[in-house]
C-alpha cells in the first residue's frame, strides 16, 4: 500500500466539524469510484506533536502507485463533481504539508517475511 499523508491547520478552527464532513464527502466520493482504498482523518490530541505539523492529519491509502495516479488524474481535472467536493476541503486549509509513504518491507523485496 502507498499512503499519501497530509498535515494541515484550519483557517478557522471553529469550523472543525464542517471540515470533517467535507473531507468525508470528498474522500468518500473517491473511494466509491475505486480511486482510494481507505482514508482517515485524525486530529492532534492535547497539543502533542511536532509544532511544524498541522493539527489535522489525513491519511489516504492506495493499492499501488497506479491507483494513486488515477486518483490524481481525476482530481487534477478541477471540474465536475470532484471539484465541487474538493473545493470546500482545500478552501478551509492552511499550513498544508504532504508526504508519500509505503508499507515496509515491500512485499517483493527479497528476504521480506
């Protein structure tokens, strides 16, 4: 699995439940289309965590890079239903950071159990 990690803060933290609903609508739509395997939204607890990472963390998991590329192909159109759902998410976000991780060890790696 490949995991696209996002850390962010909200421009207005009072709108946290709205943000959560928007993320669920957007990523749920991509999951229904088979573009995402699973996703989660978490929030920093009690202020614990590195200061340069945002209060919110979104993990989007993909079977492989092909599925991830297909998802980005849909999102990058910036049109239709996917943009209608994406706009309310990214318009609420500030301090965006992202990374791409993979499960380890890789299943094809020699010596991997």
